[in-house]
């Protein structure tokens, strides 16, 4: 077991203590503060009391969470308060501790400047033994400066959502002996059934020559170790057996307590460490926990909150959200670009949530920024070393602030930082850069981010996963890159949006808009989106904001299910991170909403987020009654339970079957077999649900999963009538006839289909005809006869790969289609690549289909009826012709449009008005 250089060398180096103290040894100073802003930065300890506008404040919350009018304030503030210490504590050492202050803090006590600390996430402390007064008022004053320009400061995503400042974590007095245990570090040695402990003793130069000892006791089993303390030697190591003690894991988060007593020569200093015994390692492209392969089912947690914003959440909040994470099937969170509050880690330890934690980012690769990062890295590892939940340190996210793609110096420096953290902590995995577009220099995990709209880019997602599963060269592509060959693959960011129920959010805030309802970034603002929902007539498509939320959350569920199951088909990939665990302000891609409310997907995610997952993958996603459905069943296995049987059945039908003698090696995936059956007859469009469950040799269920397919009655893809065609290829004409249409020549019908804006078809409309213009392959630009513009969805990011684009239809199509307010995988063959823009709100209300991104941004139409001359043109961008007849959904949508054209009355007030030619 490597012990050289683990943790921070041989001394405290001015870092804050990391041990816990008995309650009676701590005096809480969170309440009773006075607070004033100092926008000009001119106040001093002597003049701050002259400020007229003084407020009451508390530590443990940023000022943004306490004073709504200061949400956008950056600069200097002052805190001050008094406190008393009883004389019974005379002779003890008094330590003033700040758990964290953002960003620069300078502290005075009784007029004496104690010092300062830079860094917004880590604790600092001062020995004030010689300064405090006993049985008298002590005056404590703190100046905190939070700069507006954080480009050279590790600050994470505060600049993206809401900057925070002040005493955002707790303040306390710690009562210690004149010689005391400053810090302790526990290194579990699972292979040898022991722990190794390193202890830092403070002020050991004052120790007597003999008689002082350390007593180390594990409460769980009574194992005890006594270590003699030697004058002037601050660092001590000991080994303690752990036979019979439970290992820590997400399923069994056993925690133990190491009590440390420094005693003798009139000294009695007690403290403790709560720890877990576990081993995390990578081997042969797998991640092993306690020697066993584990599949990591994670989500990105940006650790923002509706009330405390970035500040310390309550224990109740943390317990509730972590239990919800486990209900969703998550076994880890990637705490994103933030060093979380101490109680966050404590609850993760208790409830069995593994943590990958990103170091806060900066944005300029300067000497100052690098110095700050190195120092704060060391403080971070020092503080959190003993938490079993933390399994991975990540240094950089998406190359932010460290331009490794373009600068050799950045790559060399990042490699140095990686080696530094590995020396400080040999017990955990370290990721150098969690990449979006660049790659790795050296890393314990080979990860990458990918965002694809589903079903719009479902095939592109499948292709990307296939390529990534083969350890592509571009993940370690730099001259300085070191690929060691054992790195496990993880998709460390992907995801889709599902808008929350606005009514529930407002109810949480007592029906007042929170500040973030009006933030423009990340798909917002929400309030503007709500107004646009009604202004654009989207209530006609969804019915209400509540139904909008449900529809988009169903879309989110179906998209995540497809993506996760695609990854599970590739056993080379051993984990993923969904973006994200909770909504954050207007960024609505959370599995739960900003206020920790559950979404539609909550009760379904567990079926495909587990160590063992059945994947039911259909050959296609929509069928006609009577067709043969062919569905492959796979088993992805990571648990120690050996599977034997797969049972499958089709819900509400007698269709069922069994696959026996299932064999799949651990950390592998196999195709169990193919299910073939005739799709039952149906009178109406609907969903067919296939279930499968995995059983062990004793017949006990290991896991189960489902897959829904769209089933249409045969009449959905049939229509009738005479129709003319313009610009339609001969092979498509044949398919048109298969739908029941009769193709006629000029003068025999006023109803037509035009592939593109054929001038003859436009002329027919002007003379009173009705023409369906299929614009699926037309060139972008202004239309021949209309004020509208045809736009590629690549413009204005309407593909929605990150900020999801939602396609919608009005209920005029629900007769032939089973449409639940969103276009899922059954629509994969006809998703439009073009949209119609430059529509007024009145035009949008006339549209029969459309699209918006995020909170009703960049609205456009996909189906619009337009009054032109004496006739009616229907403009449609769905891709219907290519898969007509072959794809039931494309065919049913086409037939619906033809029927509508034949039945509509061309009253001008119902439709958009085109530009007269």
C-alpha cells in the first residue's frame, strides 16, 4: 500500500483542522451578525459603524439568499458581532473557524487584525487564545470582498447562474487544549483488513518530554491503538485492524467512528473522524468498488437550491434529495464545478451516494489563477479526504480556463496538477479534464460529453456511442497525452429537457416570481416563456402549462431511456452522468425540479438504471396492426447475482415467452434472443407495452424493464380521393396510390400535393385550389409567395441537442395518430429538418404544428395553412415522402393532411394570409 507523500506531507501548513469535535467543544457564531455593503470599498474597521444602512444577517448563507435586492451585488461587505466566552475556558486554546467565505476575507478581533484568507470554498481558522476576553464582550469583524471579475478566480458556475458572496458557510469557536489533534487522515487498506491513520498534532513543540499519548479507538469493534507522542514531532502514523467491519458501498453505506484522545500531562483533547472502509480502483477498463465491478449511474448536481441558492442547505433538504436520487436509480452524483458544503458530503456518506467532485473553474490561464488553484486543491483534499462517498476528484471541466486544445503549457501544467492530487490522495480516481471537445492528458477515467436531441438525432447518438465504445484516438490525442490502456469509458454528460410545472414552482414561492424566473440565460426567461405560451397559442396545442410540463417530461423520459439503453448495449462503457439531477433556474433538464419536486419520469427511471438491466430494442418504433413485430432482448449485467431466465410478455395480451439458460458474464452484455409476434388488431391508435424480467436460478426477480411501441389501425394509413401531384418522383407516385389516392391530371382536381414550391402548384392555389406543399428538402430562404421564411434547424440551434427543442402538433391529427403532446421515437422517420419562421403570434396561432426551444424561445412552425388568392396552401416541413407507406407514422400524418385539405373551408379568418402575387 502506497503511503509515501499521501495527504499533504508532514505539517498542517496553515490549513484548517479536519477533525470533528464534541458538541460541548464548539460555540456556534452563525447568528447575530450585523451587515453592511461597501460599494466604494472605502470603509475601515473604525468607520464601518457610521454606516446608516445596517441589516441583520447570519453566517451560513450568502448575502444573495438573505437580501433579494443584493442578488446582483458584487464588491465589499462587512460583518460584525459580539460574543462572550465564560472564564471557565481560560487555559484552553480558542480557535476561530470559518467554514468558507467567498471570496477574500479579512478578520479583526477586538481591534487586532488576525489575518486574511483567499478562496471561496475551503475553511480557514485563527488561534485567538491570546486575544479573546473571558466573561466580557469580544468584538468580531469581517470584511469580505467578492470581485465582479472572477476570470482568474476558481468560482465554478456562479457567474452563469447567480454569483454568491459573504460568510456563506458557518462560523464557530472551537475549544481545544494547548496541544491538540489538528487533523487526521484515514487510508483504508481493504486488501489487508486494516486502516492506516495519519495524525497531525498541533503545537507539539510545547509537549512534555514524556507522558503524552494518542489513543485511537474504532467504536464499531473496540479495536484500539496507543501511540506515544514525542516532543517536536507533529506527524504520527498507526495501523489498526478492521476484521469484521462492514465495507462502504451505495447499497450498504457502513460508517465507522474513530475516536482520538490526546491525553497526559494535564492534556485531555478529544475529537473523532467518521469514515467508511472502501476501495475504488480501475482495472482492465472497469471501475471496481471493493474489488467488484460497478456500473456508475450518475447525474450532474450543480448544488444550487431554491432558498439558500449556493449556501448551506438544510439537513432535511439534503436527506430528501439524496433519497430521491436513490429512488431514481442513481448511485452517484457528479458535483459540478463546486466544492460542496460539509453536510452535503456527510449525507452522501450516510445514504450511500458516491461523489465525483469537480474543482471550481476559472477562465483565464494566468499565473495567478494557477497559483490559486494549486493552493485550493490542497486545501480541498485536506478537508474532504476522509469521506468514503468521494470516489473521484476532477480538476477541469470542458477545458474551461485551461486551454489544453491549443497550448502545450496548459497540457503540461494540467498533467502536473493531476500528479499532485494523485500524490496527495492515492485512494481515489483523478480526472484531469472532463472534456466536451478536447480530450485528456492523463486520467483515470476516459470520459466525454455528448448532447443529442431524441428522436431527432437518435441515429447520430447511436453512431457516437458505437465509436466511443472503441476507445477512439481523439480522447487522448495530444503529444503529451498518456493513455495507459486500462482507462474505463464513461459518458460524463448527456441529457434532455423536461419543463417543470410552473404552478408548483410558484406555489413553493408563495406565488411570487423568484429572481431566476426573469433570467435570460439557459433557455429562459421563464416568465417571458409563460407569456409566450399563451401569446403564441400553444395552449391550443397543450391545453395548459401543467399539461405542457407533463408532455415535455414524457419526452425527457423517453429520450433518456433510449440514450441509457443504447449505452448499456456497449459493455465497454461502464457509467454515465445525466445532465442533470435538478433543474437549475430556467435550465430545465433536471430529473427533479428546482424545488426538488418529482417529475413524470420519477417512477420509471429505476427500470433502466440498475446494476443489471434488460434492454428491449425494437427493429422499429411504430407498427400497423397485423404486422410482425421483431424485438431483440439484451441483458447488461454488473451485479454478482447470476441470471438464468428472461421472461417476456405483452401487456393486456396473451403474448408471452421465456428465454432459458441465460448466460452473461459480469460487466458484460449479451443478446438473449429475438421476440417475434403478430401485432394485435386495434380499432384506435395506441401504445403496446412489452415487458421483460430477469430471474436468478431460484426464480427471484433481479430486474425488469419495458418498451412501448406505437400501434396504428390499418385505416390510419389509408385515405381516398383524387389528387394532382407536382414535382413528385415516380416511385413516390406509386406509394401515393397505395394510400388509396387516385392520381389525376390537370383540370380533374383542385387538390394537389407538391414536392417543393412548384410554381404551377402555387398558381393552382391562387385560382382556388388546395395544395399540400411538402418542403422537407427545399432550400432555406424566403418563400415564393409568402412572408414566411424556410429555415434549416441548424440555424438558431433549433435541433435542440442541448437546450431541447420541442415539436408539437394540434389535436386535428390525433384521429390517426396516438399523440401525447410530444414526438418520441415513433416519429424518428419524419422529424423535420426545416421549419417556417418569421411568423407573427397570430400566424403561430393558425399553425397546426410547430417547434420551440427551452422556454418558448425561437418559436417556428412546421405545418401552416395559408390563404393565398382564392385557395389554400398547406406548408409542411415534416419528412413524409421518403418513408411514405414504409413508415406508419409518416403515412398517417400525410393522410391526415390530405383529409384536412379536402374538408377545410377556406374562410380567411382561420388561416394565415399569404402575400399576393
